[in-house]
C-alpha cells in the first residue's frame, strides 16, 4: 500500500489533514502529515528540510499510530539520505497549494525514495521561482515589499480565506476553525526561490484540480494545445489528472472524495492528456506566408518596416503609423522560441509592414501572475521608444494585445492619449481569472470600463468561438460593461476558432478574421482624429 506524506498550504498545520488521514489509514495506506516550521526566520529551504526529514525518518515496516510533526533542523543543509530500508509502500508526496514548493524541493533531494508527486490544487513552479508568484492575495505582495523588510504574513480571518483560493464547500464553522488554528507564514518561505536540479524529473506526477477555483481539465488541455511550450510536458504519459468539484481546501470540504482520489493517483490512474503532433503552437507556421521585412531590434522592441517600391510616392517612405503587438502570457523567460521570434507574432508584424505601417513586437516580462505591473511598464516604455523613432508617425499608434496579456489593456481604456488611435484585443483575458488575484486590482479591463471616467479608444475585439469557458466569461463580462457604458466595440468573430487559432489548424475562416482585423486596425490608424 502507498505511504502518503501530506503537506498543506500556508498558515495551516498537519491537523488540517485529520479526516483524510483517517480515510487513508482505513484503506490500509500509511499517511503522515507535515507541520512546516513556523519560526519567523524559516525560509523555503527550511520547509524543504522538514519534508526531507520526514522522508528519512519513516519506519521501514509500519507507520507510527500518531506521527509527530518534524521540527526544523538547525543546519540549512538537508541531511544526507540514510542507509535505512525503504518504507513498507511506495512513497507519495502530496503538495497542497504553496506546499508544492517544499514537496518538489524534497523530491529533488530524495528522488530515489519518491514514487509519485501529487499537485493538489497547486501550480507548476520551476527552478528559481518563488512561491510568491503564485500567491493570489495582492495585499501579501504589498506586505512583503514594504519598507523595513518583509514581515510574517498574518493568517486570514474567516472572511479572508477566499483571497487564497475558492472557499466553496466550506462552512462558516470550518472557516472559523481554519483561522483559529492558523499561524503567521514566515515571509522568506514565500520569497526564497525554489532550487531544483532536475533529479526528480522522471518521478510520475498527478494533478488534482479543484474546479470551483476555475481550473479545469478543459483549461489545462487548452494550455497544452495552444499555450507556452512548458505546458506540453503535461501530456507526458506519466502525468495523470483528476477533477474535484470543490474549492481550494478539499481536505475539509470533501475529505472522502479526496482520499479516494489520492489512492487512485497512487495507483497510477488519472486522465492522460495528449499534445498536438509536431511543434508547439509557439513554433507552428502563421496562417499567412509572410516574406521577411527589414527588422530592427531596439532593446525589448522589434520593429518591422515597410519596403516601398521604387515608384512609390513620398508618403510611402514614412514616417509611418505603427502597431505595437503585445504577446500573451504569462510566458517563462526561457521560452523557445521567444514570443517575438515566434511565427505568429512575426507574421502579424510582417503583415502590418506589408500593409504600409510599422509592425512592432515588445518582449515584455510577464513571466508570472505577479508580473503585470512590470509588464505594463515594459509596454509603456516600448510605446515611448516606438513613438521616438523618426520613421514612425508618433501621432498614429495602435496597441494590439493578445491572450493573458489582455489584462494590460486596463491602463489604456480610460483617458487614452490622443495618439492612441486603436486598441485591438485578440482572444483576450479581460478580467482576472479565478485565482489570479496576484495580478492586482489595477489590471481588470472589464472593471475599469464599467467604472467609466473617460472615453476609450476605438476597440477592436477578435473572439474565438471555441474559447475556454473561463476566458470566454471574462470577454462576456467586458462586453456587458461596454453595453452598460455605451462603449462601441467592433467585434470580429471566429466561430470555429480556438484560443491561438492563427497557428492551430488555420482555416479560411480564421484567415479572413485575421485579415479583417488587420484592415480594421490600419483603417483606424489612417483616419483623422
């Protein structure tokens, strides 16, 4: 039978697993909760060591009746793996939310002892990433960046747990109990980067998605199909998925069902995903054959210029209007190809240049949910650089934003500068998705539009008819706000298009949509203000 090590999210301790542990032990499995160190000076490595010590201390034959939570070791280095026999069953590490960070760190140090890692409503942190990037509560980001250095994060009150995840399925009594048993979270557990060597790269993985928070198998499948390349690893046959219709704390809201899924995960069950054959969507060809154009790389901005023929008039030689393309995200910093070098964004920029305008692509740094402010600064800087180029007509600029970067549109919806002639949005996210609180309240285009306060620029929205329901809901929210405020939106629909339709099985329908969107934006650029 499997041996489970259960590690819960911030503020909580091993008691949160009590009901699940009872169900697992009734089935014959072993189950050991971890209470991570709570000293204010503890960091992520301390919590990694807490898990490692429990791995190393497991009895080889039988589990103790009431396992004690391990204390934090004095040394910052994890102890060497002992020569003791293996435990009586295969070891399964379960990381809930934040705890996937110490779980992955421990598996990296003891890969030979770990049979499976279970991500319980948890993200996919990579080497060098801090847990703070996945913290949905924006007030925590502000607290940890405050003057005087980071301070322990106070535990939420009963009404505040929703900032850390969906509380669907939890009673008022359970929320009160959570707060009563909670302890402050040491700040460096959230800010210290996770260090992974890749030693546990071959360990099988299971994902349990708590769907009340908005993450579903359908959404994950869409990411595998059209998202950044790192998501294709989820189509590995060693990775299985389950859905659980509850909020972020299933050990309290659905303990029986969670115990059953953990046992199934340990047995290697779970839904397998498949990735499209061939290259990732980032590397697939654009839906038009676009000849290369002169390209100038200026810092984070690539500029693609028109090539007027020898018989073209003086106006064809510039300065030209320009479109700044803002790629989707979050995208890891080491994405290959980088978005601005991908066929899709090269294609959009080259088509723009072919139509007589400058096509520019910004390599913004939206690498995680907490990076929207930094990415917004990158976009603003790119617009300044673009307008300062003597070959660009600084009075005629369009901003064209894609996918998860759609939240950046919030900065340009009200009181736009007179030179911003058009704001185009293609399969965008237009309100924070569930669990995206780390993006911050500033980045909510639907909310900004509903609040009013200025006249938006001309809006051009390209919608994918087969969009994932979560993203489609944000677009619907935006359109409702537009109707309420009397804001005109020119909509271009792709009824049979999926998210990323330009490189995912292009059709005549999708080609016509892209062509129409390009013509519409260029027409807006050339109209008198």
